[in-house]
C-alpha cells in the first residue's frame, strides 16, 4: 500500500504541459510513438525492448513517459531502431529530419505552421 501511494505521486502520464520546456515536449512526442506502436502491434514493452535492443525496464520507462530519464538523442536512437520494424515511424523520422533542416521562421510564420500542423493532426 505504501508503494502504491508513492507511485501514485509519480504519475507516468503528464497532463499539464504548460510548464514543459521545448526539449520535454519533443521527448513526449517521441515517447508517444512507442506507445502508438505498442498499441497498434499489440506488443508489450519487453517485446519492443527486444526489437530496440534495450532492457525491458528502459522501454517501460519510455512507454510510461518517464522523460526525465532520457535525452532527445537517446529517444531518437531507440526510435530509429524501432523504425526498422514500422514504416510509419520511419516516415516520421524523415519528416522530423526535414523539419530540423528548415531555417528559423518568423514568429508569425511559426504560429501559422503550428496551427496548420495541429489542424492536420486532427484530421488523422
């Protein structure tokens, strides 16, 4: 019972994103792909860990959004390994790479692009 109370305080899913850094938002987005993969393929974290070549405990942390335990680089490395088994993730990484190559946009252009991406995501 004491352990359950302790774990309840350390929520695995982050519901308030208003105070997150840009890095943490990217980490959440990367973790989400592992969760979606797990659901779509009906795989447990230990099975995904085997595909990625990481210990099951590490994949469990990723799937439970324990973002403080990982760097963006680590999550991208794990996701790249998972992309070998999923074309949707592979395409996402291509998109992510292209986005990183873009020049800095004006504030107005960034807001327009963000709004357009949110609308496109709602249509998925």
